[in-house]
C-alpha cells in the first residue's frame, strides 16, 4: 500500500483546538457512553476520537456537573483504569440529547477545519505521469492520442466528458483514472456546522487503509501523544460511481427525520476524489438539469447545501467529475453547459488491427486457442454485415460465448467458424417485427 502523501491533520492539544462547543462535546460524550457502554478513559477516547488527556478533561467536567460518576477500578478492565458511568442526571441528559440527534461516537470536525484539510490534500495537487496512467490502464488497448488528452484532463482535477458509441470502454477508462490516482487522503468521520453534525465517512464510498505502515504509524502516534487527529480516517482517494439511478436529490444532504441526523451528499463524500456519472442521459432528470446542478461547484470550487431549517451553507468542492455518455453531447446540453465542461474527449471504437489485438489478448487470458480460419471468417464474413463497426466489448462477449458453447457440448476450448457463428448470433437482436 502506498504511504500517505498528504499532510496529516494535527491532533488537538486542547479542547479549544477541537473547534467544537463544550455543550456539543459533552452531549456526544454522554450519548456515546449511553449507547456504546464504554467505561474507561481509554475506551471512551478511542470511541470519540480524542486524545486521552482531552477525554479526561471532558469526563472531569461531566463529573463536576453531576452527569458522570466514578465506579472505581472494580468494574474496569484488567489495566486497573478508573471506570465511569452516567449518573441518573447524566442518563436523563443523554436521552434528551438523543431526542435532538442520534449522532454519537467520533467527535465531528468543524466545517472550517474540513475546508483546510481539503486544501492540503486537494485532488488538484496531483501530478499524474503518463507512466502511472498507462499502468492503471494496462488491461486496455488505447491509442496514444487518447492518453494525450486524458493525462492533462485528470491532472487538472477539473471536469471531463467522455462520449462515444456504447461498448468502447468509457466506464473502464473512468475506473482506470480512479486507479491511477493511487494515493491516500484523510476523511473525517463527520463534519459540524451550526451545531448540526453531518456524517461524511461511508464504508461503501471510502476504502480505509489498513496497511502495516498505517498500523505502525498509529502505534507511533499513540506513543507520541496522538499527533494525528483521530477524528479522521486514512482512506484511498474516494470514488463515487452513479448511473441511470442518479437523481438531483442525491446531490443534497440526506436528512433522517427519525434519527434527526444528516448524511453528506454524494459529492461531499467524493471530496478529494472522483465522481463518475455513467450513462449520462439515461437518468430521470434531463442531462441539462444535472449539468446545471454542477455548474457552480465546477466553476467556483464550492457547493451550497441546505439544512432542514432552510439555512444554506458553503462546503468545499474538490472533486474530479467524469461524465460518460453514449449520446452526442450536442443532443444533451446547450452550448453554455458544454463550455463549462473543461475537457471533452471522444472514445471511438477500435479499428480492425486494434480489435484483433484485443481479441487475441482476451482469448489468451481465457485459455481459448486462436484459429486463423475463424478470425478470417469473423472479419471477412461477419463484420461487413454491421458495416465493420468494431467495439471494445465484443472480444470479451464472443470469447465468453464460445466458452459457454464448448462447456455445454463437453468439448475442449477451441475456436472454429461454426463457433464464431453461434457466438455472433447472441451478440445482436434481430431487426424484425414480433408477431403477436
């Protein structure tokens, strides 16, 4: 696993350094002890993500207010640490706080601190080399001219539109771009604004780094009094991938009225990473409306979100947005919208030479021996029937069909003109009327 390449957020040395109000921290502490049944300072500190000395300060403040009481070491762990529990008043306060918001656990990061950390690890700081991009797309056969356009587009950290006929690897290229980024960033568990807590870390979107290097760094950080702010998680640069299911509401805060908690919008979760919108033009909302929603974030570098109260606030927008579509852009957007997408890259199908290279590579990988007569039959007799429109998906499709037939017939993997015909028949729908 690649070591982190960004500056780690420093751990707070005082409670004031957390940037949070005393009341918010007190309530999260009480809710966490109530819900998680943690008792010792070490357990509580690990759960709320603060250094042990600051956690002890919060506990001492809770005791002075009659919300917490010491249980001695009898009910504590074998380490003989002092144990603590909620008093009756503390339980009442925890229940009251839970009725206002069910959020508990790791202390959030104030929005301003989140903005500062976003700048330190901005995706626009990445300098992607040709070798790194080629390495991430080694399984694809791409013309050099395409890489000439992709490299600068990704390095810019701006918006990219990939368009062209279906089945030619736009989604694979998008995923290759994601893999080429390769480094790590710090993602907050949650962000606080105006007393409201917004959960950001999402295990579906964020891949936590669990490398030995990180384990060693955590041990070292504990020995040196937590110089890394444990309210953040070290993750790979995030990737959000959406398709035809994308709706504009997904780009807003997700409020749970029962738990009275907020989940970050999809693009906020993608901060510092990549947001891929696949199959643009197949969503319920018009593509123009989706692009319009992104105009301010893409041009200004910030997004505007809204709380349940109607209060609007600004969050950083630091995301490489990749739009991918099978439609011609002129049929989806007006000229003003197209002008706001910084890079427009057409992904064409392969020519015959490239197609045969891909076909041979796939056949070798899947253990199907090549046959010259079958290849000649394919390019001379089959492809002329579709005006020689080659596509990158077709080698995989045809080889998989041949394998399925061989397995059904109980014969070794092989390639013959007859097997090519049987595979070809399943690749297209016959253009004919269905009689009812």
